[in-house]
């Protein structure tokens, strides 16, 4: 089981995880000096992990964890590990993709439902008014009609036309 370290136990400057790049390092250092909370800054790893945008617990993270004691290595073991690294990276990438896919899964249904509702409410903008009288397929069934709230100004404008 992977070891999970609470964000409060990590040394403060390590929370600002940055790419080794002059711009990114200075960005992190400036934010650290300004005493910004990395859990509230959207581009930090701490924020992404806290809000469920990145994977936090996975067996592949066990390979990357910091070890305090040096270990003696066997040549065959090292050889096997080096051969396994591409497989491990592939597994890690697949799991990350599954994690992202799981997060986006509900939004597809929600978007489709919103699109359908918008199409039903604004069908008159797509087809000419005479087409509704000619072809009954453009009209909605009686039981699925949606009520659209009309404010006072729109109601007055409709009555005057």
C-alpha cells in the first residue's frame, strides 16, 4: 500500500513543486515568500491533489517515494527494474487517463441534457414559423413541453406585436 503523507507534514518549500526551469522556480519562490497557501493556488500539485484533480493514491507512486536508508542492490535486481520501468510508466499513464476519464464521465451526460433542453426551448430560431404548421415532427409532445419563464418586459413586447 502506498504511503500517504499529509500535506501538512511536508516541508513548506517542497509543497511548491516546480519544473526545473528558471521562470517556474522564481514563480514558486516568489509565491513562497509572499506566504501564499499552495492549497489555494490552482496550478500547484497541492491544490490538484486536494481537489481530486490528480491521483493521490496509487501503487506506482511507491517507486518514487523518498527512502531514508540506502539499500544494497543486486545486479540482476537492478537489471529487472530497469527493464520494468517502461511498463510501470505505461501503467501509470493508463491509470492517470482512467482517472481523468472518470472525472469527465458525468459532464458528458450533463452537457447532452443541457444541449437538448436548449434545442427544445429555442427550436423556433432554427426553423421558420410556417414549418411548424406543415410538419408536426417539429413540435414537442404535450407531456414533455418545458415551461420557460418570461419576465415582464418580454411579456409586454409579445403582447404588443
